[in-house]
C-alpha cells in the first residue's frame, strides 16, 4: 500500500570513528525555491523552500584532500578496500549547482539541464529534493490532498524522462538513524525507490563499494540496494506521460541484498518495480497528450494529482488517484475506451 507520508524527489551501522564524511572544498548552498501551500479557507501561502542535489551526483573524495574516492565507474581501492574503510576515508562535497549540474531556480521555477558542460567535461542528469530547511527534506502527507505543478516539456523529446515523484525517504536523509552518516539531507543522502537501486554509492550510512561492477561509463552496481515506496507523479516528455504508484512490502527505506533487490530476477524483490501506471496513449486515447493534442505539450500547462480517500478525510484509506490538467487544453479527462 502506498504510504501517505513521503518526500518529493523533482541511506549497516558501524561504531567508532567510521563515518560518511563531509567535504570542505566547496560550501554547500541550497538554491531557494518558493512553493505554495493552499487551503480553501486561507488561500495560498508562499513557502520558503530550497532544493538539494542527490549525494550520488556529488564529488566524493578523501577527507581533507581532493583525491577521488570514485572515478568514472570505479572505486579507488586504496581509499576504499572495504566498506568500513571507505566510509571513514571519503567525504561528500558541496555542489556548484548551476556551473557543474545545470540546476537553477528563480522564484517558484526550477530548471534542470539534462546535459551541462563543465570544467570536468559534462554532467548528465540530476536528482533534486525539496527541503523545508537546510538539513531536512520536506515531508508531504497527501491523503485527501492535491498536488499541482506547472511544467514545460516542449523541449523534452522522446527518450528522455522529466520525472517528479514521491519517495519514502528519511526526512533527515538517515542522519539520526545511522551514526556513520554525517552528511544527511544537507548533502542529499538517503535515496530509495521501488526499483531498489544498487547504483547508490552509499546506503544506510555505509559505502556500497563491495561487489561493485561498472555498468556504464559513470555508474555501476554494488551488493546492496535501497528500497522504499514510490509514487511517480510525473514521468513524461513532450510525447508521452504516465503516473504510477509502486508499493513495497517493507515500510520506510530498506537495505536489500540479492533477490530482495529484484536482481537478477526483476520480480523477486520486495517492491513492485513496474507499478500500476496510467498512460493515456497506451490505454487507447492516442489524441489526448502530445504536440497539438488535447493536452498540447508545445505550451506550459498545470498538472494536478488528487489523492482521494474513502472517507473524504486525511485519515481515510486511499481509494483513487485522480489526474487533471489545467491550461490551454480542450477538456481535462482522457477518453479511455471501456
């Protein structure tokens, strides 16, 4: 069942001195992002939010220096001969959001560049989380609520995925739960989702370098994965769109290994990796979403997702997830054949 409390995405226990450290080469400054909390009685009130870059994208180097702990798809075996030593030796550093990662904010707008040239060559993709303050992710309780956002996918072609989703992460990024995690939400730690990703460099406050095998030029997989409930509000480009709940059996972030992670067999894990998706084109309404269609993706529009409960209250059971579109659209309901 999808848990009603989750974080928006636009972490072994060791004792002693072992820790996922914080680097000091670049100060971490979270870009400001205004969003609004609305009620029927009080209208909309601006919230002074911030965004933070996921830890997996950050520079990971030796404590007090600048030697990479991870380069390309390979760990530095001198600094990382095992998980405990790696966790002690390596630090996450601050991020140059615009220059390195192509992430900018302006008022209530967030822009993510898929490819950003930088001094190290280029960065591809990014993952950001909304924060309530500099050390805490913003937690949403969505039952009997609606969540809406404006989006421009006009320059996002087929094959790319502009995603916005909820993930059942720890609000502090695992900082209080795992003494070995000294970085916490301030540095984007603690990611999990229903795919139980094994490409995370740190899970549950410990390096995931044991058993690491490179899978692409810049990533790989370790022995462990990080699982949790996931609600994909928006996985889309200018051609297609879907929203998908993905339930898991454990609640909260769960460190998996082997078959629990859904590998090598995709469906052997503790989560539903495919989920129950709604995609208007796949379900028969081929004229609903896309350039020049009912929801015209050549223009900016508003996406509304409502979480309906059986009692009409925030304490009820989820009975429906409803999607609406607002803007220059010719009606908001998809004509899916019976």
